[in-house]
C-alpha cells in the first residue's frame, strides 16, 4: 500500500509540468532576435554614407537592448498573472500620464516634427510603444470582467470605445497615426474574438473607419502618403522616394538575395533601413527566401501564442487567455503592417519589425510581451498539472 502510494506520488510529480515553457515559442523568438541582430549588424556597420567608415555603435546599442529585454523577459516570466490583472487599471493611468507628459515642452523631445519621446538622463524612450502593451492588458482585464455582458452595446462597444478614444486623441496630438491604427486594430480583433455582437462590431468598425479616414484627411502629408501609395513612381524622387527604394531593394534581391552585407540601398538610398525598412533590406540581401523565412517565424510565433491562449481558457483563466491573444495579435499585426509598407501593399508609415528592428523602446516592449506569454504558459501548465 505504501509502495503504491509512493509510486503514485512519483507519477504525480512527473506529470506536473512545473517550469516548462513552450519550446517552439522560444525557438521562434530566439530565431527572430538572432536574425534581427545579424541584419542590424549588416545594415549599420558602414554607418557613414560618405566615407563608409565602420561603426559598431548601433550594433552595440541593439545588443544592449536585447540584453535588457532578456532580463525584463525573465523577470516577467516569473510574475503571477493575478498581479498583472490587479494592476491593469493602474497601468492604464500611468500610460495615459506618459502620453500627456510627452506633449509637454521640456519633457517631451521633438524629433522630425513629432513629440513621441521622453528624455531620461542620456536615454530616450517612446511611451507609445509601452502603451500598446498596456492597452492589451487593460482590454484583456475588461473582457475577463465583462465576458457575460459583451452582447450589450454599452459594455461590448461603448465603454472600451471611450477608453480607446482617450488614448487615440493623445496619440494624434504627438502625432503617431501608425500606433493608433495598430492599437485600434488589435483591440477590435480582441473584442471580436471575445464574442461581441456581430452587428455591433460591424457598425463600430464602420464608424472607426470613417473617423480614422477623417483624421487622415485632416493632414496634407497623410493624404500625400495615401496618394503616393497608389503610384509611387509618379513622384520617385519626392513623396514616393522611400517606397520606390524599398521596392528596388526587394527587386534586386530576387529569390536568393545579393548576399549578406551586399545591399546597395542601405548605403545611399533607403532611410531608416535598420528599423522602418528592415524587411526591404532582408529582401535585398537574403532574397524572397529570407522574407518568407521571417513570415514563417512570425506565423509559428502566432500559432504557439494561440495554443497558449487555448490552454489558459481550458483552465478557466480568462484574463490570461485574452491577454495571450491580444499580445500575439499585436505583434503579428505590426509585423504585417511593416511588411505591407515595405512591399507597397500599404501606405508608407514608420513601424518597426517586432523583435528584429533597431529601437530600444520597441525591443523592450516586445520582450516584455514575450515574458508575459511565458508566464501565462508556465501558470497554465502548472494548473493543468494540478488538475491531472
């Protein structure tokens, strides 16, 4: 009897998957980070466009950001998700305050006509990158608390729409139209997957499209971007310059690329090649095969995120399930927009390629999301082991 009890205890110990993480999720993230590091190295080492002198400054800062992001990821991977849920509304308040601070002269830093950065000592960070994550956390908590009442227009659309409107107004003031579109699309998909009424959803999407279209047409430079997107070759040396150079880069790469480090567009033509137009340089140096590889890695990442989300829902962890869905959707949508902009499928807008592009705020926000995904995965596996 004692031997049987001891044997059952050993089986229970082995069946409880404490400390395990999803290996395919980790592999996809690690592969994206490594490929991004290689591409930042290739793009930024010949940094002086006149003398082509070698500089490791950008590569070093990118490596530091990955290191800091890894530390943040490991810390968040150990956190209890109940704590994150309790903090969701507090985090939202801090996010709104950060968006307000960035608009105050002397605190916010103006770069290329936009007030998107806050200086902190010798460092700069972009609050909107972290507000993306905060909005997903807030929305996940909102859905978890109101799941049974989402069929009501007041609960399913109006309340979350007002919250989104506050954040959207502050983003437009910077201005940061791209981040507004990404946050709006992410929240909309989360609400749809949560089960809001279909006609409520369709009406809100129509209203949102009209509102975003109105905001777009209020500024002439946004109108120019849309018109240029339709035919960038009509003004290849003016408004269409960036898209034309991106298309030339991808065209030069053909199927297998010109070889790592052999890009011409990164040296003299394509601005922001290490962040906003990274996929174009991947296409030039690694070819269509390189772009397809990146897309496969993001697809693998998204599939594993939804597996984690489903496991959380099976354990009746609604907040964790909605949060995992939201973070996967956010990263996947931003990657899609980045690729769409670089290939001429979407109007030109500066958005980084998640987990790959050079940029400290973006990298820390993305690594933070990965850490939360690992925490959700770990917690769901532990609960699953306890149930068994």
